[in-house]
C-alpha cells in the first residue's frame, strides 16, 4: 500500500499534464455492444449472420452483399435506466430517460446490367452507416451512515506520506485535485510536527452519493461487399468510433450525530469529460454450403483511439462557527492519451426460409488486450502507465458473447425475438465474489414490409450488476474497509426504424 501511495504521489506532480486513467475506463470502452437497426436489435444483434441489414457494416460487412437494392434507414430510440442501490444496508431506487439515434445510413447496391449477368460477382455494395455501439447513460443515488471511515481518510493517507509531503506548502499544493483542496478548506489540518487530523473524526458521517453518467460510443463506418456465384460473400469496412462520456460524482458527508467538532457537512464533486476518436478495420465472409444455410466469420482489428480528458474537482465545507460556505476548486485539468481497444472475432450460422429465419452467433474478445499510452515522457508517467496496463492484464481476460435470434414472416408482417448472453470480462482470480458480472439482454420486435417502405419497432432490456467502490484507504492502518455499493441495473429501451428501398 505504501508503494502504491508513492506512485500516485509522484503522479500528482504532473497531474495537470496527465490525469489518472483507470482500468475501469479501459473496461468501459472494451465491451461495446452494437445496437443498429430495430430489426437487428429485435433478433438479438444477429442480422450480420443473415445479411441485408445495414448494421452489418459495423460487425460483418459481408452481409452488405445480400442487398438487392439501394436502401436508406433511420433508427431513433428512447432508453430508460433503472437502478437499485444497496449501500450500508439501505436500498435506493433511481431512474433516467434518454433519447438517442441508434442508426442512420444508406446502402448503395450496384448490380450488373442484364448483359453482364453471366458474371459470377453480383456487383459492388457500399454501406455508409452511423451506429451506436455503447450507451453510457446511467444515474444512481445511494446513502448510508458510515461509522468506520470517511473520504477524508483517503486524503489523510496521501498527506501522511512523509516521502512526498515534507511541508505544509506541499500539503496545500501537491494534490490539487483532491487532498490539497480539503487541506485548504481545513477539512484536514496538521500540527507543528506534521501529524495530520481529519475534521470528521475519521467517520461517523451520513454519506450521500449522486452519480450521473452521460454519453456513449458511436461509430461511422464505410463498408464494401460483393457475392460470388450466390455462394460466398466477402466484405470489409473501415470504422471510425467516437467516444463521448461525461461523469459527475458528488459525495456529501453530514454530521447527523454531532460527532465532528464544528463541522456540519462537506461535499466533494468530481467532473470528468472524455472525448475520443479512432479507427479500426473489419473483414468478414458469409458462405452458403447448401440452400438456405449461411455460415459467417468476421474479425475486427484492435481499435486505436486518440483521447482527451477534461476534469475538475469542487469542494464545499459548512462549519458551525461560520455563516458562509467555504468553497474550493481545483485547476482545470486536461490530458491527452491513446487507448487501444481489444480485437474481436465472431462466427455464426443462420437458416433462412420463406417463413423466416433462425440465427446464432458466438463472439470472442479479450479485455486484457486493452492498453493505455500516456503522452508523457517523464519517469512518473511511464511508471503509472506500466502500473495501469499491468492492472488491466491482471484483472481482465477473455469474454464470450452468445447471441440467438428468430424472425417469422406472416405476409407483410414480421415477428422477432432475440437474446444475448455475455460472460464476465474479469479474470477468474479478480472477479467480484459478491455479484455475478455476466450480462444478459432480451429483445423482441415487430416489422411491416411494403414494396418500397418499411417500418420496425424493437424492445430490449439489459440486466447487469455492478459494484461501486467510492474511495480507497489503507485498510490495515484504519482497521476498517470502505463500504461498497451494490447496484442492480436494468436498461430497457425502445427503438424504431423507418426505411425506404429505391
């Protein structure tokens, strides 16, 4: 623990140049799940095994070869977020509603003219698509009385490191995004020999957390495909993903039992805004060994992302002997860095009949292949980069996704259902023991097809569990553990697709 504090202490000197990315950030961007059209969502994200859906541009571009005409689609949606939080034996519910665009794009189907129909290739199909890969919108609130420790104990650990903090001026300046602000607001103090004291008397405070996350990961992709001899389709696409993520976490600690001398309450609010863009390449094939049966294979290269963070911390302190509220703010922080997304491999099969189809797909990826590259050359930044990437390798590993979907035709109507199951991305030795981190998604939908116009609707719901650890402390020193919030999350959503075939 002491060595870990030294590493983070050294990093603080350069924190204005490079913020501390975490392995949680890596996991957030390593496990996207394509949404696409309402038809693709309704059948459990398996249309890339069937083909003729623009969502294939972002998964298996060979599916574009199945288009017989030019098609334009638009897919708006409404996502709902519901959470149940348990913190210090208290349950709290929260919810959020968000509008989004799941997909927008066009497929240009260039077929050979009649005099050239003896050719084996069925023409070049080009897909231009924008799709949502991940939805980061979340909101939860939880509270409880913590009689063991406080956020200020985390700051105590930092300011008590005599190898890094050697004077009161160091305490005021060397942790400009957390502990130093608290010290300037007298939430921590020191005596003449350097002993540190916390205003909360090391706990016995009502803690209230509000966590709000917004944004998502989207991708613009251009794909090309063609089919040979009505048997094998090949395709490739270039993807340009965009990350837009904002996080606000606010903690309010209130003295409800008159155990902290002079301190009524204090709050700590952190703000993080992440933007990024990058590129990847996808290649794939669809093969029909016998009539109606299709086999698929696709691969996505590791994605290279160029990221930028803006971040800030604001604290407030309310003292009994003052009529005003003391406010402290950090500088405006900014950092740029690179992030590598892991590769992705998928294989599947579908059986397509005049009454509908059934499709299954298996997807494999490796979260431990995520990697950060900080844009710094100093020794402390390199040390943190190595530490962070080692954390990723130790905590995460292979994860598997199994998908299944079915569609039935009744004249011009379509009925759909689907399911996706993703195993935990954690290494078995690092996985949480108190919750199951597998993810399951159910979906269903309806569609109506006319000669040129079509409309689809889909409903989907993802159920997950998460742990929220608000801060860390030297547990052996304090002889207590930080309380952990258990989050049960449901993400239902409704999507619509309107399309037109030329």
